[in-house]
C-alpha cells in the first residue's frame, strides 16, 4: 500500500559541496529525511520501474534512513533497489554499482569524513546515472523543490533484512541486498596488475592501511589482505563502527596522526595509507615521507601508464582549482589537456563522460579516474602499489625523482573551523571588494600579479559556476586561495590554500610551512584572518 503523507517544507535543505549534511538530530526531526528524499525524487523524471542503488558508510542512523529510502523508492515507483549488505556501500563502490547495473541513480548516505554518532553528522547525496554526484542543475532543483514540498510518498511494508544477501519483493518493487565489496574488488582487478603487486608484497614490501573504523575496512580486507597478501595485522581499525570509534574518519595529518607517526618511526612499513568515512578519500605516506594529495595526483598521473588499465595513456587530467599546479606540469609534459574545476567531485563528471580527462584529483585527499564517477580511496592506494611494484622503488625514490624532474610544489591548506558565519562572510566580502585594486600591490613582501574570484565555464554543457573561491597570484608563481567550505555543519569553515613552486632540487628539503612562510604572511596581510575569525591559528593544517 502506498501512502501520501502531508508535510511542510524545511528551510535548510540546500545541498552543499557534496549533498545535504546535517547533524543527526536535524535528520531525526519528523519528516525531515522524507522531505529531502521526496524533493530528490520530485526533481527527477523517468524513473518509473527503474533501478535505484542505496547504501551508506555505516555511520549512526544509516540503517534507519536506508529503510525509509527503500520504502520511498517503492512509493515513488522505482522497479528495483540494490542495497549493500548491512546498508554498507563505499561511495566509489556505489558509483560502480550504479554504472554496472545501468541504474537510474543512487542515494549515498554519508557525511564523508565528518564524525558520526547520535549528535554528530549524517548526510544524503544523490548520484545520477553516470555514477557521479548530481550536477548543480539537479541540486538546485532539489533545493527549490524542498522549499515548497507538501507531501511524500511511501510504501508500507516490513523492514528489509539488510544482513542477508538476496532478492525479495515488497511494495511492487524488487529489493536486492548485494555484497558491497565483490563487484568493486573485481573492477580493481581489471585496472591493476594484481600479480605484480602480490609478488612485490610477498617479496617483503610492507603495506599498512588504516580504515579509521569506517567503510573501507571490509574492502581493504578483501583486496589488500585476501587478494594481494598484505599482512592482516597491518590493516588496522578495519571494523566499521557507527561512531568511527569516536574519531573523525578524515585521513589527514591531524586525524590519522597515529599512522603518520608509525610511518615516520624507526620500524615503519614501506607504505602507509588511510581512507575516510565513505571510502572516497586517501592519504598516502611512504616510509619517512608524506605525499601531499596534490603531489600524489601529479605522481599518479605521471606513472599511470604502468598500470594495465591506463596502459594507453591519459586523455587528460583535471584538478579542482585549489589543488596545486603540480599536475599541470605533468599534463604539459604528456601533452594532454589540463582542466581546472571548482571544488567538489561533481564538476569532473562531464569531463570524464566526454572523454576529456582520465585522472582527476583534489587537494582534499581525493583522487580518482574514469573507472567510476567518484573519487576513490582504495583505487589510489592500488595505483600507488602498482606503480611501486612496476618501478621496484620506494615511495621516497619516486617522490624525489618526480621533484627532480618537475620541481617541487610546496603546498598547504589552513582551515579555520566553526568560525562565526557572518564574520567569515564579511572576510570574503572584504577581500572580494578589493580584488580589482590588488594587482601590483605588496602583501607583506610579496607582490600581487593578479587576483580574481574563480568562475568555471563547463566546456561540455556550457554551464557557468561563479564565486568558487578567491585566487591571488603573486610574482614568482606563488598562489593563495580563499574559500568557505560547503560541507561543514557548524558555523563556517574558512579554507586558505597556499602554494609555491620550487624548481631547484637544492631547495627541495625544506619544511613545508617554512617554505610557504611568505605566502602565509601575505594571507594574513591581505585578509586579516586573525581579526575576522578571532583566531590566532588554524584549527587544521594539512
Ligand atoms: C571538501 C573538500 C572538497 C571535497 C568535499 C567533499 O569540501 O574541500 O575538495 O570535494 O569536501 O569530500 P568543502 O568543505 O571545502 O566545501
Ligand atoms: Zn568522503
């Protein structure tokens, strides 16, 4: 039986950089989740009888929302849902399932790297038929719909047993509970030389992986341990927990500090990696060397041809605007297109679909390729392992070779989290106001060459995205970017991105913050961060 339930709009259902993210109690308000899911369905057409993929990162409230989403899919006329066993699907695995099954789209339940638990974060993201996040055209429509929604449609049936794989029928719809790992692991085998990686590991190359008690634990056990022979004791925090063990499942130098310390210690394994809540981010650390995500993108792109799936070379490379220019130098050398997009994976979809790029990346620990339409943490780990096995080198050797060839791009991001929203907006407005007058002026020793607010013109569909961050370029090639986060759930987060290219290998072993000191000082001089935020220092430095 299908019920039509009356509902009033919630004013705050605007999807951000990556879907709708709110605290769990916000989603728990009566009708809140239903209103958003219905707004998604109402913004789509033509899904009668079609397949919808549903899964999440296993965080608190995942299972409840999955049951609601299944009933609403039936209520709205979908013909089939595919749901990961235990309600689990990593974001890249969900993307793959959508593509493999020619699904109409998918609901990915995750707040990515944000903490989980009864008073922490939850999120819902809609992905389209290519497996990627819905483009702005759709997210704008969802928000518009959420402002006037007055009812939702839901079928009435018992809760689906999410813990047993197999198909059942309910509400006029087929419900298939599928193994969340198998298809994804098989896809990885088509891209990488598993035999070479297995032999490399068997030969003594030690790999450690921190799943951060989030979704990638089962994936890492299957792929790294079972299929590639990695030491099971070195796959740590592999049991997914609803609250991620009370930690932020964010693979950066702050939240994956233990892994970092291990990798810098005397008995470090040869390769260390971590992934985030929903499995789309990656952190790569070699024995004694941290690889910045921007560098990782460049190094993966430069060496991708060593993996079978990329043997024929790259069609192009894409990076988000705040990501460093390291990959641009690789694209230039390879003679392939380079694209600069706004922050957020959704902007890569069109380029990937049109065959204009093969590898994409963001400075926020996201890398991926055209194998799915999401960034993919384990994919990055496996590509690194494939490259290491093919070159029979250490991470440090690959990094140093790369810098020697292309120069080193020092890069860092300073986050000021949970600052007052009005003050953060005022800081950005004040900067914006003076953009026109900045060229030629000095900022604590650095001369501004040009400054703008980044606008993206999508070369495929012609759409224009404005206000995607403020860029300040200095004489000598350093760059500074300011933007406000679109994923935070409390107050505003100011992100300040700094980079400086250093061609001379004699200067490649500086400490990053020291190498960037002039740019950091210029940021304060230009934006008055201390005054506007009331903070003396960033909350997170990556
Ligand atoms: C952040 C990252 C961005 C990433 C997004 C989703 O968004 O900066 O690169 O795509 O998370 O993982 P932000 O909070 O900066 O809007
Ligand atoms: Zn994520």
